[in-house]
């Protein structure tokens, strides 16, 4: 099943039960994020995250994207429910591409849990001998440079680039 079928139906059902004004308002201003559809009635304030690269593609994965990325992990739903905003960018890095993904959470405790999960994903996904240290770029066997980093207490960054120089800039 897809997101619109599962979460979208729940959102529509909630509006139907509320009836009246909420239905009309939802038609005038439909959800702008997956979080709004997943948590009807919760006020969602857009988060502006500044990423220090020139994007070729600039997008948000949303709570749903985060949940999907963590799907195989025990804490996926709990971590994703603490999503406050995100931004990912695909950018040119020499003759190849890089990606950087910043995610803001409701608390530093959830950010800590995400960092632990992301470090595990990077370790397994890139075949590293040990998990990367937070804030320290590592080079993979394929020559890519990967970073798991904390920008502030509630905002974390994942980056994958061709050059260590690029990741060192993203680690500041």
C-alpha cells in the first residue's frame, strides 16, 4: 500500500468525522507535508534549513521519507514521529554528484537516536569496518566520502560526496 492509500485515507476519515469547517479548510489548504496528513490537527511550522552547497535538486523527504529510510530499524516510527523538518540537496561535486540531507527533530535525544541509526546504516551500507564518528568524514572502499554530523542540538546531517574536501566543508 502507498502513503495516499494508508495515511491519506486516515487523514480524510479524520476530516469526515470532524465535518463542517475542517473539511472546507482542508480543501482550501491541503496538507503541505506528509506530517500534516499523518497527524491531523497538529500545527506544522515549516522549517528553513540552510545547506552550504549549490543544489541541482532541492527537496524535502518529509516524515514519510524519514520513516521509509529507517524502515528496517526498530525505532523508525518513533524517530520519524519526532521529525520537525528536513531538506536534502543533490549537488555537483567535481565530475560526479553528492547528496546532503539535514533533518530537524523535536529534541536532542531523538537526534542522538537518529545519529546512532544513521551511523549503523552507513556502516552496513558502505561496508565499513566500524561506525563513523559523528562529525568525522570517512572514505568508503568505493572512494566516496560519507559524513554523519550534528549541526545543532536538534539538527543532524547525512552527506555523501566524491571528495573529502567537500565533506569537510559540510562538517562545519
